[in-house]
C-alpha cells in the first residue's frame, strides 16, 4: 500500500510530498507546518506546540511517567 501523504525530516531538510524546505528547529520537535506542529516521537502533528524544551526532556518525561499521551 502506498502512502497518500508523507512528511519527513532528513539532514536539515523538511520534505512534504514533493515540496522541500530548510528545517526551522534544531531537533525537528515542534517543526511548524501550517497551523500544526510536528512531533517526531509520535510521528504525527499536534494542535499545540510541545511544552518540552527539547527531545531529551520529552524522553525523560516519558521514562518517569510511563508515556506521553
């Protein structure tokens, strides 16, 4: 089965289908796309930006609390 739509970040480049642009955030967390924010941990978009300062903080929270909703 083929993907209808694909979003990825590789080597500082954000790819959305055939469109490409430079990555705006250093870790890829909260990478803006229209009115949503990319979460590399969930591999999907969220309505609000992540409250964590970086990916390490997110991972530490998940280890301490058992997961992120």
